[in-house]
C-alpha cells in the first residue's frame, strides 16, 4: 500500500503506519494529510477527530460550510485545499460559476445574491485576513445567523486556515482522483 | 491505583519500561534489530533523561526497568547511572559482555546490592556457531566475562537467540545449559528466544516474522519516540521502522503510557506470548 509521493515531506506508507495511525489506512490510501500527520501519531490521533468534527456534517448545511472552506482556501492560496474542496463543493451542489467565484476567478457579487451567504463570505474575508476583525462584520453576520453558527463558522475558518498552511508548507500533492474530477469539471 | 498500575495488576500491560540508551555497538551481529555497529549513529538517551524516565515510570505504576541498545556499555557513564536506575525500580540491562575490563566491573559493583541483572547474549555452547552470527572471538570473550561478573556478586542472565531455521539439537541445548550453569548462571536466568525478522535479520532473511500479538506491549523509550516493544524501534536500510511507533512524545511518560494502554485494552491477557519473544 502506498500513498501519493512528491510531497515536501515523505508520506508514511501503509507498511510503516504507526499503531495509532493504522485505522486510517484500513481502507487503503488515507490521503496526504493523514500520511503526513502519521509521522507524529499522537497528533494525528487528536487532529483527525477534530478536523472531522469541524469540517464534517453538523447543524450547518454542507453548502454553507463549503462556501467557507473553499473561499478561505482560495484567499490563503492553498492549492491542495482549493483542489480538494472544489470537488467536495461541486458534490454538495455548487455550480461551476459559484466554484469559480469562490476560487477568485470571477466576482463573488455577480454570483452570490443571497444576503446570508454574502454575509458569510464577507466574514470569511474579514477573519482570514490579517489584523483586527471589524465588529461591524460580526454584527452583520449575527443579524443573519444565530450565535452558535457564528461561532462554528469562525472556528471552521480558523481550522481551514490551519490546514491551508500545513498543506501549503509541506507541498502536499493533489490526489490523482481529485485531479481527475477537476478535469471533468474543467476546473483544473 | 493508577490506570497503568491497574492494567499491570490485571495482566493487561507488562510492568517493564525499556530505554534504548544508544544505538551504536562495538559489534555488528547478523541478526541485530537495529543495524547497530561501531559506525551506527549513537542516538543516545542522556543519563538525566534516563533517570527522569525511571522516576516517572515508578510514579505511573510501572514495576521494572530495562536498558538496551546498541551496546549500552559503549556509554562511559553507564555503570553509575544503572545503579541510580536500580535504586528506583528493579532493572535489567542487556549487554554483549565484551566491554567488561576489571575496572568497569568494579564500577558495577554497587549493582550487586540492588535489584539489578545484566542480561548477556550467548547463543551457542560452541564458539563457531556463536561467533558466526555475532563476532570473531565473541564466545571466548563472553565466557571469560560472565564468571568475573558473577564473582563480583552481580546477577547475570543469559539470553540465547536462536535461528528457527537451524534449531539446536537436544544435545546442543543440553550443552548450552551445562555451560551457563558452569559459568554461574541459574536455569531461571537463562532465556531462549527466536531471532526476530526485523532490522538486519530481515535484510539477511533470518528469523521469524512477529505478528503484533507476538511482541509484549512493553513501553519502550528511544530518542525517536515511544514504541510498542523493545523489538519495535528497529532499523533497516538505515531507516527507523515506525510501524510499531506509539507516540513521538516521551515526556511526560504519561503520554505514551496512556496511548499504549489504549492500544492494549481489549486484548486478552497472555495473548502476547505466542512466540515466546522475551
């Protein structure tokens, strides 16, 4: 069993997977994030449940979460995450035009007309930037969403930024299956 | 009672914590798990760290310590450190017994009054098959050293590592036991185990392939992290094996201990002894 190579660090393959990492390899290639984190199994052991809770199904609909993840990843210039979540977002029902806009390839305002989604995207731009975050943007989002969703989306932006920098710094390679889907979507 | 102590008392977790003091060795045995040799990287645990591990191990409820390598006695400061460790918990140190000039044995003398044993490798009753896998003149050197250790009051154990593809005959085993008794080592201090096919043994096609259940879950601390067993932090082709890595974190010891406990929980007691790899 092997995983994609040509990363900025060697990726741990199945026959060297540490004990705490083995469940992630049980179904085959676990993907580059797991195969990199497997070098430090206790971090993998803590990180994957965290990532799963933050990025996975929750009380917030998948479409909104993918808006956040893809927009954040595009702002931080993470090629790995942009590629992966272009596919996930497409599977969640986002249109090609919406995907292009979230990736920064078209104006957001021309595509997203829903006022709540616009507030979410402005919040992403505020949080994923540098320096203080204006309270006016937080108040604007709060006028559309309950507090718990503001908190969760803010954590989602932060977790995505963490993964963006991890994947970018370690040059994690896009999986071949993802690359194939991007070709089908003409969004390579 | 701590979770570790409960697990040890219940037979779920072995009580010994091992430390890889170093990876270099004056020998380069054919079946070495760690590809140790005079040219291997030292990758030492510092004496201070070994003392900390011992104290942490006792506080967590572990009952015994083990020191292995490499050849631990390549470290010039080891004798005094061993006495400090044995003052914390009962100790066994593994050695090839080729680095025991009289002066070093004198420095080991305090161990005679402590719960400590030196486990020496001696594989055959005859020099030729013993030295073939270990080193020229190894048999003679070891047979010379053991009585001098025993004479100084030190407890010596002998570990015989055998090639399962060339099992010793009853006559050979009998002569080996006669030899260790003659050297002053009791029957209960003689262990026989198969070559484990990891490290240099795997490269040479020697030994048995251990399944995870064959290796006792004895927490093993190295400079690279905490492992499942002293047979786990092996090296092949110059690369450390990570398949039996538990955690990179070793300090506090509670971190790898908790992870190891999680891994072993649910396994029935005694399931680690199928191959008798001890």
